[in-house]
């Protein structure tokens, strides 16, 4: 579940950054628990599309943390832009905590800092994701060999069928 949860959150954040309300709704349970600086509570996922249009929010993931129970924490460099003028507004580093059930986000909480998000999720530094494939997480069922074989003249080759992308 951990890899699947990570991939769902990655897609969810991509939908937010692309202001893709339809995709965001598809990746969210019909009723999602939302908590942030302006309040908290159960929210129908259809509300998210309107929020995307008003918020002018985007972020860049800095660090990812993932638990085996569907908990994901992402430290982010966040930026808000005035949707009317395009003028940049607040810029801050924050942390987002997600709970993923199945293949959908069922809870989202915005935290002012990484430490509080990790504590609330029951995660710590040992849960930090050190390797991710942007579009291919979790890794394929068959393990790939990440080492290369030295061939003559200082060149390296990867054995057929072991290319990290899964093609070979």
C-alpha cells in the first residue's frame, strides 16, 4: 500500500499544480476530511474544483515520507498567486499530510511545519522516501538491476532487460 499511496498523492499534487479539478476529484474520496488554517471537517470532493479556481496555489515537493498504512507526508515549497492579476503572493515551506484509502485521498491536513505533520501521521525520518520514480512508483513487480557492467574503453552498458525504465 505504501507505494500505491505515494503514487496517488503524487498524482493528487500534480492535479493541484495543473489546476485539474476533474482529476483532483477522481483522486479523492466522495467525502474527504480537510483540515487547514481556515477550519476542518468533512467536505464533498466537488468543492475542490472551486477551491482550485480561487486559491492560486501551487507547490514543489521537497521531501516525501510514507507509512505502510496509507499515510503520506510531503514537505513543500508552496506559492500562492493572485488568480486575477497573476501577481505572486505568499511563499512558504509547509507540510501536507495525506491519508490514502484504496486509490484515493480520504484526508488532507495542512501543517505549518514538517515536524508536526510527521508526528500527527506517526512517521519519522526513517520513513523518508529516498528513491522515487516520478511516473513509475511503485517499482515494477519484477526487480530491475541498477548496476551497470563495465565494458572496454571506460564505457558502461546496462544488460538487456535491466534498464531502470523497465525497457531493455
